[in-house]
C-alpha cells in the first residue's frame, strides 16, 4: 500500500510509504485527505520519512489540503521530511505555510499546545 492511515488520539496520521511522490501519488493522497476532512478530521499529520522526492503536484496537493482543513479551523502538519525532500520544500518556500516536526509525537503534542492556547485566549 502506498499510504498508511491511522488515528493516534484525535489526529489522523497519513504515512507516505514510497520514495518518490509524483502525480499518481498526489491524486491518491488528495482523495485520502479530502475524504478525511469531509468526515470531520481537523488534525492531520502527513509523515514523509520514506519520501526522498516530492514533485510540484504532490506539494500542491498538500497546500490545497491545508487550505481546505484550515478553512474549517483545522491544521495539517508535516513530519520527518527526508533531507532531499526538505530541500525541495525550502526551494518552494513551503516552510512559510507548513509546520514541520521531527517526529509524530512532537506534531501531535503541538496540536494539544495549540488547543490550550486557543482555550486560554477564549477565556481571557
């Protein structure tokens, strides 16, 4: 299977299980992410640890998915970017819009911190 989808706590984790992410894989990822968002997923992590190359179509799918979930007060975060994929994200300046983490645990915890901060600002 090209992708593994699991739920950890209240977070949807999509693991990319291949080394090259191109047009074919972007279509499948878009379907997975949009289906998740449509059924109510608001905290999403995409794990790119195995992925060495990410083309512009795949990056575009991540951006569109982030916009969709953000419009519903959710977030999509990236974890474990391979060094070569990280260079492509830097070149495309996508670090300006995506939060990236070294591990799933850090990303999951960041959702909890964001929720605590939101709750504090609402009660102030």
